[in-house]
């Protein structure tokens, strides 16, 4: 087991623990709030994502669903979703990087929301509107 140093401020308020092991990866930024990325959790998260897609394949038929995923409108989603699953596993298992694992997990979640919303009537349009509105609000907040 490889253990990285622990940094503690004078008030014991900001604690950074980084333990790297094949089965456990932890990052704690505060004594009250702890973000733990267990490798088993990452496996379950990624495997659950794959099972989510497999459930759609069962409902639509495997070949029909595979053709659907590689069709023109779905190809960006497929690339983003499958790429983020692969990157999540790579960053967690091979690089042991909590930050990169967190970023790829967020990309995975955004891809999933994009996929689900696209099946609602006017879902893609509504998602683009919400993203544009949110971007405009953040830009206005940053310039004020």
C-alpha cells in the first residue's frame, strides 16, 4: 500500500488526505465534508452505466439499438458516454487521479442527462435553451 503525505493546517480545518491503493482512493478537503472515491464504487458506477444502456438494448433489440447508437444524431452522445466511462475507469484504476476521475464522472453524468432529455418531446431544444440561458447568466454575473 502506498500512502501519500497528509497535510493539516494549524486549526485542523483543512485536511487533505490522499491514500492511493488499488482498492481505496480518498480525498478529504474538510473535516466535515469528505469525498471518497472507492474503486469498487467506480466499478459499480461504470458497470451501472453499461447496464443502463444494455436495458435499452433489451427493450429495442440489440442490433436495432446498436444501429441507433451509431446513427448520425446519436454518435456524439455515444462517443461522449462510452469515452467518459472508459476515461473514468482509466483515471481511477491506472492514474489514481481523484480530480480527473471526478471530471470524467461529471462528463458521464452530463452525457446521461443529455441522452435522457433527448427522448422527451422538445427535449433537445429545451436543453439547449437551458444551457444558453445558464451560460448567459454566468457571463452576466462575471461581467458585473
